[in-house]
């Protein structure tokens, strides 16, 4: 059966040499490049989130180096794929920060998702999404990679880890249309857009009675957010704030859920007042004025 897991890109070429390739067991060292002029390093080192991702990548390299020769560079072992959840449990980094770092590393293509045939005895299902078993909070949550049977009651956008990343990139592309909105901090902006997409998608899922595919809800949330970005970009308030230099960057706009602002507030031309958030009771997110219900 097929199994999805991450690999460290170009492992053999970047992190090993002729001596290490002769060793069959786990490595005691790796060949680590000291150059800091790569595009990936430059992108990550510009933000706090990216700097954390650099540290996470170092730990992943150490972890992958301890695999047998044929499996070095692969982020999986006999327990299954080495996921952000497993990393967080092993190294103590909060899960939210771990997932953000994971997305950043995937964004610069230092880690790459791949699919390879796996022994059928390993798992009966193949989706690479973690689920917490209920009733174990006191002893630490046991993570289970097999969630396909629980899809109808567990909303987990990590079932396909690329969905949110692709949506975040699409929203960033929409944000960059024209010259009204500021275009700095691309990596952090994409990650903020990805989190917003998952948050809105979970609201759609709840409205649908906790049913439906993750992909459909993510796609719907992406399309709605894209429309909200477009409407904000063309609004009088955005243009006025852009002229004054007091307009929010994409990271702030998505993190503060400004896509839920009342449209009438965007018709204002002042720069000092925050737009009013309108709560729509029926939870219909496509009308451009709704916020998520309490779920």
C-alpha cells in the first residue's frame, strides 16, 4: 500500500560524502554545508518563524542521519511517518510552532512529501494525518496516523498536508495583485493565509454537520477568502490606508481575521478606526460578512 512521508531533499548529495556512504548503520556525523547564500536560507532567516524552522531542520537532519543507510534522509521509521505531531512530542516544541516550521521548510523545498510503497502489515490505512485518542489527556495524547475511518467526526486538514499550503500560496498570489496591498514577508504571509483557510474550512465543516471531505471544505474556504482579499483590495478604506502607509500587511490581516470585517466599514475612508466585525447568525460564510460560529 502507498504511504506518504517526507524526505530531506538531496540528502545524499548535500549531507553525505564517500566515507559516510560506506557506513551501514546510523551516522555519528553528517556533511553540513556552511554556505548561507542559498535562497532557502535567506527566506527563512528573515522571520522569527523561519528562524525556528532552521532549528527544526537541524533536528530533522540529526534524526534522519540515524536511520539505516538505505533509509537515511527519510522522515519515517518503523512507527510510521515522522510528523509534526511526533516531532512536537519528542522535542517539546509546541505543536502550532512545529506545524508552522514544517510548512516553511516545505515552502523552501528543504523537505519534500513523497509516496512510496509500504509493507501492508504496517498500517491498514494510508492517510498521513494524526488523531488524538479521547480519554488520554492526562497521560499525554496518543497519536494515531490512521484517521480515514474517523473522517466523519474529525476535521483534520493535515490529512493531505499540501492542501493548506497550496491554498496559502493562492491567497498570497491574490494579495499581490495590483499595488494597493503591501507585499513584504512572503513566507509568514503564506503561513498566515494557510491557517486562516483551515480555520474557515473548519467552520464550513461544522455547518455541514461534521461531514464532507477536507479537500472540499478547504477549496471552499480558499475561494471565499480569495474573494474577501479582492474586495478588501478594491475598497476605499484599503486605498486610503495604502496612500497613508498605515495599511496592514498580509500576516496581520489574516491572523487578526480582518476578512470578517463588515463590508460597510470598508467603505469608510478614515485610517484610525478599526472596522466593525459583524456576526451573522446563520453561519453562511459566502456572503462576505460572516464570522465563524462558536464550535
